[in-house]
């Protein structure tokens, strides 16, 4: 999912290797902490919906009788999301361009406000949470989940991946984001004024041959042909030759018979 921001830059960009990753996500693997709070008939706002795979799952869970408004800053990505949701046979989703820092919705309009991998990319995560708090009902819930890049770990040791992680974190912060957002969600939610915050965490792991091929190939492509690559070269953080070496490191890791990669995500369920 892509993340709304005002003057921040979406670090990953919207190139095919990025959307390939986003299209793999489901409510089960990306919003399990929220699912027990969902029921038919709810009004749900999905912030930073990206290509709509999680959105569609959420729409099924609040329907029939429920409605979903899905927003993103990219009109092109929203068009893809609308086609995907229509292909799932869902008619209870509306897609709109919007910025999380200034949502065009009434106070208390939604029972649930959901944001997956959004707050790490915005310049004002506390302000964004305050705006999500504004549009959620008094008895509603705001749900946010973000990865923490500093928790990413892998085996076997791979200097190319070490360089990749350091480069990504530098670029994300230069773009106005916080790549280690997961550990900060509780603090941000408290600063945003929520009365009750329930905290959890969950992880993604890639260790089977199929998972390694997909994840390693994905990042081998992203590091040379995404917003990360463009920023790295434009700002002088890395040259194309180094990015190719990092990509080769990803392919080498993917080919390792005992390769393993994992990352931790922070999660909050916040009541206004």
C-alpha cells in the first residue's frame, strides 16, 4: 500500500516491482490484529489503500450493509485498485484521492479507520493520527500497522543486504519519513490524544525456496528500478553500479538453500 503524505515523498514509488509486492498483501497477513473488530454494516476508511487487495478483503468483512472509502494520493494506483475490487465482485467501495493530513470527511464519519504501512512515509505521523482520530466515531477504532526496518534480519550474512538496508533508511529519512516506525506507533498514538491504545506486533518471514525467490527477486528489481533507485542516484547516495551489486546480493541470498529473512511490524488499535 502506498502512503499518503503532504510534502513527503513516497520512498518506494509506484513502479511495477513495488506494486507487485503490494498486490500480494491480504487482510489475513497484514491486518489480522484488526479483524476481530470488524462486523457487517460498519463504515470503514482505508487510508493509503494502494492497489486494493487489503481493501477488498476488508470490504467483504463489513458487507453486506457496510461501506468502505479507500484513499490514496496516487490516482493511477486508485484506478488499478478500483479494477481489482470490481473483479472481486464488490460494490461497496468508493475510491478517492486524499491526503491523510487533511481528510475530506466529517467528524466521526467512520466506525473504523485503517492504515497499513502509511505512517512511516508521512512527514507528520502524529498529525496524521489526529486526523484519523477526528473522522472516527466515538466508539470506533483507528488501526495502524507499520514495519520497523531496523528489525529486519537475515541469514546467511550478505554485505549487499547490509548496504541495502543502510541505503534505504537514509533515503526514507531524507524523504521526510521514519523507516523504524513500528516501534514508535504507541508513542505517536499517545501524542495524538487517543484515550485507549492496544499494542501488538507481528512478523513476516521468507524462508522457503518459493518465498526467497519472490522476495529476493522483488528487491533485486526494486533497488534498480523504483523510487529508491531514482533517489539514490539523484542525491548521490549510490551509483547505478553499486545498485546492481546490491541487486546481485539479493539474488545470491535468494539462491541460498538455508536463506532466511524476517521483519517485525508494530500495530496499534486506538480508541478516540
